[in-house]
C-alpha cells in the first residue's frame, strides 16, 4: 500500500545502520530516481541537477575513497569514530550522488545579469528539493537513508574515478540501504515560534 504524502514526510528520517539486503529490484530504484529528477522543480526550469547512482562495487569504492581521504585529513588524530561511520555507509546498498551543472548556472548568469548572484542560491535550493524528493521516495520503497556532505574533500577523487565533468559540482551524498535500526526520537520546537499566519 502506497503511503500518503504526509506519512511519507513524517517517516523520512536519517538512518545510519544499513545493510546490503535487497529491498526492491534495481529497476525500481532507477524508476524512482528518474522520476524525481524529471519532475523536481528548478529555477527558470534550468534542469541543472545531475545525479549518479552507485551500487555494488562502485558504492563500496566511494566510501573507501571517502575513508582514505578523511584519514589523510585527520593527520594522525583519533580516527575510530569516523571509521565506524564510514563502515555504516559502506554496509548500505547504494549511494546517490547529487551534483549541479555549473555550465548551466554560468549560462543563466550571463543571460539574466540582473539575477546573476541569485542563480547559485537557486541552484542549491533546487538541489535540496531533489534531495528531499529522492530521500522520501526511497523511504516509501522501504529504504533507510541519510544525507552526507564530504565534498569538497572527495571531489577530485570522485571526479577521477567515475570520469565526471568538471562542470558538475558535487553537492551531497545519500547512502541508502535496508535499515537495521529505528532512528531515535526527534524533538520539535513549538510551531508557534516557527510559523506565523496573518489575514
């Protein structure tokens, strides 16, 4: 049974304990992500979002790259917690990499000079919408996921490994898989402090 929109939003949480267990066929993952990319809105209909989905060996390689990059950056400091976190991601089924095509952003800045400084902001907003749609869609399919930001530390290695255009700017990484544990309780600030209504 398909969840209603509000239930899907409520159930979308950050899951860190993941497994490689099959939840849905790969074909379904492709359908879900293709649909999200096709229909998520973007400023001026720029369609600047670019996505790479890594599963299997490629997924494992991404988190090996991330681990080794962070290990070098740690420069001898205690690395145990970071290593455990990397292991939790590598244990997942796959990772969605979110990019924004800077060639499109630059072209729009040239074309609409009045709004030039806004296009990078709008690009990030469009990417955030897409990330939310993909995250919620994966949750509906039975996956747990979280959103990570190891860019720009891993950008060069990721670009080299998967032959990614230099115009594609890495925005976020979303590891996903079968959830092994429920997330903790979430605290909410009073809505009265966050939302105002006027007539």
